[in-house]
């Protein structure tokens, strides 16, 4: 609540960006690689590392975009039910998407987390990717 009180959640480096989105990108890669290895019929991975990088980061990015749509709908509900449109300060401090910079920052850190996740998985077990 401290971040909300001082308004640090509305921008490219919001309070949830590193914790939520960067970590979600890393965990998304781990889950995707596990899923594709556990279910070979659904495996999209190839012998090429760069093709795998592109496929996995694209899927992580798609999940991030879906999450941002969820936040958008959540904010619409908050505005309509609680009439939050009357104050800019309230909007910036209590909505999931306080600005477009927040949304872009979230997506960038989803993709960065996905890229780091691929490098971690590649380092731990090079045969997986």
C-alpha cells in the first residue's frame, strides 16, 4: 500500500513490474519447456535454439498481452462500480493499468523475463532447448 500511496505504480517501472512480470516471464518459460517435454505431441520446439527462443518468447508475450487485457477489464469494472473516474490521483494509485507506460513496461519485462528464463533453462539443462 505504500507504493500506491506515493503513486509509484504508474509508469514504466511500476512496483509490480519486476516482481510480477519479470518473474512470470521466467516461470512461464520453465512451465512451457516442462509442458512441451511432458507432452511430446504438443511440442513446438525444434533443433534450432533461435527458433525455440522465438517460439517461447512469443508465447510468453502472448500470455502477457492476455494478462494486460485482464487488467484492462478489471479497471473498467473498478471505474464503473466505484466511480473512480472523478479523481486522477485515485485512478493512478488504485488501478492495475494506471497509464500506457505501465502497460508497455509490464510487457517489456514479461519478454525480458522470458529471455532470461530461456537462458537459465539452457544453462541448467542444455538438452531442453
